[in-house]
C-alpha cells in the first residue's frame, strides 16, 4: 500500500476544527464571518490530503489557518513546532479557543508558512544556524540562507527541501511571492507531498494551486458560510476566467469616470 493509500484509508492527521463553547465574545476575531460560522455549525471537518480555503478578503480564512497553527503548537509567526521566537505579536486570540480533533496517525514533521512574516522566520533560521551547539539548519532549506534568495525562491526552497514525508503543513497564501511558474512548481510539489502521506491546509487566492487533483476546496462566503465547491465553481477561478475572457468589460466598470 502506498503512502497516499494509507492516508486515505486512515484519514489525515487533523480531522476536525471546532470552537470551544462560550468562546464567541462579540469582539475580533470572533466577529469574523468564518469564526461566527464555526460557532453556529459546531465545527469544520478536514479531509486527508490537501484542503484549500478560499474566499474574499476579510472572511477570516488566513486568521483561521493561523489559529489552527497556533492551536497545533506551531510558532505564531511561522516555522516548526520547535520555533519559539517572537518579533511582534500580531496573531489573534482565536487559537486559544480552538479544539482540534486528531486521528490515530501522528505527523513526523510540520511547518507553518505565514507569508507576511516569513522574513522573520528566515532571520531566526540564520540565528539558530550560527549556534555552534546546534545542528546546521540551512541544508534543510536548500543549503543557502533564504535571505540570499529572492522571496519567491526562498518559498520554493522551503517547500521542496524542508517539507518531507508524513508532515502536517499549514500555509497562508503561499502564492504571495510566487510567479506563475513558481505556483506550478508548488502545485507539483503538493502532489508529491500527498503521495508521501502529508496533510496540508492552505488559504489561497491562486486558481493555479486550486487545480491540484483530488484537493478539497472549501469556500467561505461573505456571511461566513463554508461550502465545499469544485474547481470551476470556486471564486478565484470564476473571477480569473471572467477577467481573462473579457478584460475590457471589467475595466470599463473599474475605470469608469465618476458621473
């Protein structure tokens, strides 16, 4: 039986996300649409393999991924569960109020990629790598400091070299630094990781990443309702296709002079 067969037979590492009773306080982040939906619905089930969260800005998908990472023991700014640095606390309190249900399998490794704070993670990697009493870290990130690579190259190095089999990976908008070609490379790597028994939860706006075969796409509506959709129905795909098919129609509305 292959790693992928094993994953689908037993389920992923992380099975369900729910909000603890009485957590809705009427303040941010509990007022975010998806958090309010979690309180109403009783929880969100996650499939094995890759689950994508999509939706408009402000629906709470990135905050949810960040909170899941925090509840799972990952550093709030990103990194593995062994990272314990803090540059400037900007995470929400949501992670303290999430209850995660786990399967019988435990991940061998994991990583939380928060695109906006990966620079801070890289700085911590360099600091740790200079410690003579610690094993070298840079070989796991491609052998060069990510600070010596472009933002996009450092993301690719992370996904290709650091991410390994039987891992749990939480990614917040990994396409932020990537070209179209870079997104295609990450898409291919995600497919490999699933075959290696990994589980990924990814907040994204990228129609390229969403094309990953057999991925689960969960769309968060503006009222927070979470619905499983197929690739063609998903918001990033519909909007991108509409624009590419007739950009002038969109531009006429976007750039119309005020009356």
